[in-house]
C-alpha cells in the first residue's frame, strides 16, 4: 500500500514539475486568452433582450370549444405544443411581414426569417403555467416592439382558432329553421348526448317504438291501442325536442361568454432593457482565462510528450541505457570569470560538491584501474564538456592527485581560455620538427592557483587535425602522460561533427559522456554513443551538465539547493 501511495505522489510531482518548467508559457497563453476576451468585449456589438411574461392555461377538453389542435394525452404535451406554436413559421412570417423586419440589418434577407427565429427565445418557468418570451436585437426599443407584437399576435391567433372551431356550431344555434344536418350537429353535441334526462326519454321512446311495432303487426292504424301508443311516443319525442332546445340555448349562452375570453393572456408586457445582455464582460474574461490556461496546459504537456531531451537520471537509464555519474549545476556569473574559479571561490559549495560527487562516482566506475586515462566528450558542441573537464580536474587535484588535462580539440580549443594559458605551447607542438618544441614536458603548463594541476592546451591550430591524431606519435604521448601523472583526462571534440574523439579512443578506450540538461536530444546522443561503442570505447557513464532545478525537482535532489552546514563551519 505504501508503494502505491509513493507512486501516486511521484506521478503528482511529475505533473507539477512539467507545469513549473514551462510556467511562463502557460502564463503567456493565459495572457492571450485574457487579451482575446478583452477584444471580444470591446468589439462585440451590444445586444438587448426584451421579455414578455405570458400565462397559458390548458383548455377543458370537455367543452364545446376544446383545443383546435386536437386532444392531448398529458398536460406536458399540451404545453409543448403551445411553445412550438410560439416559434411556428406561420406566426413568425406574420410578425416579420407586418413589422417589415427585413428593413433591419439584423433580420435582412437572405434567410431573414431564420435570423428572426434565432433572436427568439421561449423559456417556460418550471412548475408553473408561465412562460417568458424573449427577443434579442441590437436596438432595445426594437426588441420591446417585436416581443410585444409577437405575443399579441399569438393571443389573437389563439382566439381566432377557437372561434373558427365553433363556427359551424354557432351557425346551427343561430338558425331557427335548421337543416337536418344542423339539427344532427346539435343533437351530437356532448351536452345533449350526455344529458341523463334526454337519455331516459330516448329509452322510453325506444320502448314505445318497439311496442308500437308489435301492435302494428296485429291491428290497423285506427285501432285504439295502437293510437294510444303512438300518442305516447309523440309526447316523448316532443319532450326530447324541448329538452334539446333548452340545452342548445344554454350552450349558446355559454359560448357567448367563452368566445369573448381566452385561455392565453399576457401578464407582463416587455419593457425597454437598461443594460445589454451581450457581451457578458465578466463571463468573457473568465472564459478567456480558462481557455487560455487550458490551451497553455495542453501545449505544455504536448511539448513534454514530444520532448526528446535528457533531463534526469531516469532519462539516462531509460532513453540511453547509461549509468548516471551526477549533475553539474548551471552557474550564471555576472563577471566573465575562469570556469574553474567558480568552483574554487569561497562559499560556492553548490558546484564544488556536485563536481566532487562526479569525481567519486568516476572512481567507482574505474574500480579496475583508478589511474586509467579517460576521454570526456559529448554529442554536439556547447553541451558543457570543457566546463566539466576543467572543474573535474580541479577536484582531482584538490584530492592530492597529480593530474593532467589535455585539450584534445585541435579545431575549437577552449581550455586555454578557461585557465588563461598561452597557446604557444600545446598539443599541436608535439608533431613539430624541432625536438625542443616537440618535447612533451615543454608543452605542459602548470596552473598556479591549483597545485598538482597541469594543462596541455591544444596549441596552435593545425591545418590537418585528423591526420595528426592518426599517427603513432599520439600513442607515445599518451604512454608518457600515464607514466608522469596520476590521472590524465582528454577534453575531446564533440562526436557527431568530426571523428577526432574516435581517433583518441584508439589509445584511451574509456569515456565520460556529457549531456546538456534539457537540450541534448536523446536520439542524437544515441547516434554518438553508437559510434563510440562501435569504436570499442567503453562508456563509464554520463554527467548531466547545466542542470537547473525546476518545479519540485529539487525535492528529489534537495542537496543541490543549499549547504547551510558549510556556512556554519565557515563561521
């Protein structure tokens, strides 16, 4: 369980490291998002929304003037239908045409009607019969006018539809001399059909009709019994007609009241809005910040995913399969000092301690031969090999060893500038025809500030470095150096541009590989390492130079951050 928690914690710190490493990139995207939101707020045309509050009551399906749109299985179906009618094409076309909305830029043709529909918003109020009908335009007064006109037209159309539904009924009621079809229409009205009294009268009429049929089969029309039943039947029919007329009259009175009202009415007409609904400035700013931050994070993690550089000991082991010898921290100096001086100056424990760690790890790597000469190289120029070589030799000299640093780069020498030495003497002289100038000891210079440290600079640049390095003279010089010094280190050229390092490797088959933190490409480094391995050169390990603790990375390597106990000793 503890392992799981540790893994989760490490994963979390990894994401924090990624964010902090490119924190300013995220800040830049957030700033861009904020600027974009400000531009939207500045240039977006203000829009105004006017709203009408309406109440819609469901019609009684049992009434003669029930909904002209048919019956509904639920109240929800009824209200959904009304909301759709508010957005119906016929209603919008009528308002669009009557108000001549095509003259306004926002609703101009082509597609003016759809633009009008997009400006309309129907918003029912939950658990009520109320609905907000809103219209949004660039002119507050126009928004009010359209919203009020639309809802008034909808109410008027609803009344017209109800009256149209009852027109046939009204015509039948108004006629005193009704046609058989009109009378049948009235007889089929729900109030007539559902009347209990008329039902009982019709039942009696049916019984009398049946009795009369039996008597008619036995007697003539003049028979007293048959005439008695007929008189009763006529009386019952007259009662049915009388009751029907009474109900029809009551229906007429009821309809006169119902058609004068409406189940839909306007509660609150639209009023001129004081503020625009768009742009929503604070919301736009918040969205700009969120979108900018999200894009920044996305870009940061994409870059991290695509990043093939080496930044940690884990990267070395996973990407290059190399042992990790240590970090050499990045040192930024305001003055142009000698590179080794930053290690020697009082109080600079950061660089000194890390270089000593590299020295110790190198001793372990050279367990079979502690005094074996080594090469120090990198895949490309500028990855910190000379910086490591110079400081590492200072650390070795401080440990009591007599050490020799050779600037093996005959093309782009640097060591003489690090230690401020002359190039009149140096490696290129050992091939000189003059025996005095070619003397090995003659070309070695002692470093005054560091006892036991000796340097052979590259000397004057020769026209043919590769040819010189490919001669037996180089092997003889290396043997002489091994006999006269406890440790020999060759600061070689970068591997990929030239083959000089491989020529050195013919006589010194051990090398330390330098990686520049966050910049050395793992694929290119692997190409360089393959060349060394094919040449038979053993890679003792790699050093990550120019290391910069980022995010929470110092948590893993906290000793790089401070050395307070040294300060206490100083006191």
